[in-house]
């Protein structure tokens, strides 16, 4: 007696997405996620550094040394320094870099004799925005060329999100660029998804310029006040060194949380149901192309 098969309500793209997602989850069971391993290593390193500076408070802070060096370079080069430092600060993918302090200081820097402001905050911010945008595009290139900085499940889920919500993607890029949040976790998978580069560049340029112009103007009105606070604080005190470690830790945790966003589980099976009809075919073809090489043992 033949038992009839129960019909399934899943569409082809849903079944393909389920199969492909299952393979990605199996890989993560066998191997710890790269983001988790990186977080453990970074937190361990920060803990060792914190203990070392408490025991030996006179140890020079590498972060402070790097920041002062970049600040000296930017002050010597002026507007060009703002652009170069911002480029370098954003070209280092998924690593916190204190480039924001440069336009802040340049925006409020005064002449020692006349107390006249030396730089225009708007121009400083615009040049810094251009440099930051160009630096972020290195992450796009890394993703486009097959960078492995992010977990495969994160990249695949974001690729599905891009296919289903093409109009929302530039808004996400702009929002992250216009805030202190790290945007490498979006720019890199956009490159991996072969998203048009200009749709990344334009929102990045607008967002970074808005953010850094506001930072430069904040320096115009707040640099003197911040300088007084730092002048009254002992740089080798436990509070000062602990604050440094906590600030770095917060940035690292923010990066980890964004890297760990599972776009597939956020949308789940709804990603296909909510996807516009005209994009379903493209999504199905993309998933089929990703699965085909794995199903072909001779390929």
C-alpha cells in the first residue's frame, strides 16, 4: 500500500534557503564562530593590559601614543592631515581607531598668541568625511574579493536581506556612517554580495561627512572644556587607565554585537514572504548558485 506524500507549503526558494542555512549551521557547530574567538582573545588581551597598567602605572599607553602621533601629524599637515588620518582610521577593518579625535581637536584649535581659530570646522569635517568614506571602501573591496573577516552565515543572511530590501540597504549604510557605530560589518558583506559600489559610496560619503562635520563643530565649542578636564586628570591614575580600558571594551563589544547579528534569524522564514515578488526570482537564482557547487562532487 502506497502512502501519499504530504504536500509541503514551502516554496522553492524557502526550501533552498532552509537547506543552505542548515549547512551553514552545521559548520558553526563544528567550529567556533570567528567573532566569538576574536572577542575572547581581545577581552583577554585587554584584561592583561589593565592588570599591567595597574601594577605599573607609569607604562606608556600605546593607544594614547598612537593618538598623539596622529594628532601631531594632522596639526602639521592641517586640512590634508584630517583627510589622511580619517582614511587610515577607517581603512583598518573591524579594529577600533581613535581618528574621530583629530577633527574634534582641529575644529577647536586656537593660535597660542592671538587665540584665533586656525581651521574651519566645516572644511575639516568634509575632508575628514571624504577620507573616512574612502577608507571604508577598502572594506567593500575586501568583501568583494572574498574576505573572510565575517562568518559565512552573517554574510549569506545579509545577502538575502539586500536582495529582498534593496531600497532599505542604502539607508542602513547611511545610518551607520552617520553614527559612531562601526560600519565594516555592513560594508564588507555588501562587497561580498556584489552590491553596486556607488550605492555604498554615496550613502557613506553623506553619512561620514555629516558625522565628522558635527564632530569638528563640537570641537569648536567644547575643546577648551575637554582640555581642562584632561589637564585636571592624572594620566597614570587607576581611574584614568581603567577608563581607557573600559572605552576600548565598549567599542569592541559594539563591534561584536553588530558582527553577530544573524540577519537570517532576524527575518527567518519571513524574508521570502516579505520579499517583493520581482525579487524572489533573483533570490532563488542566487541561492541555487551558492548550493550548486557543493552538490556537485566533481565540480
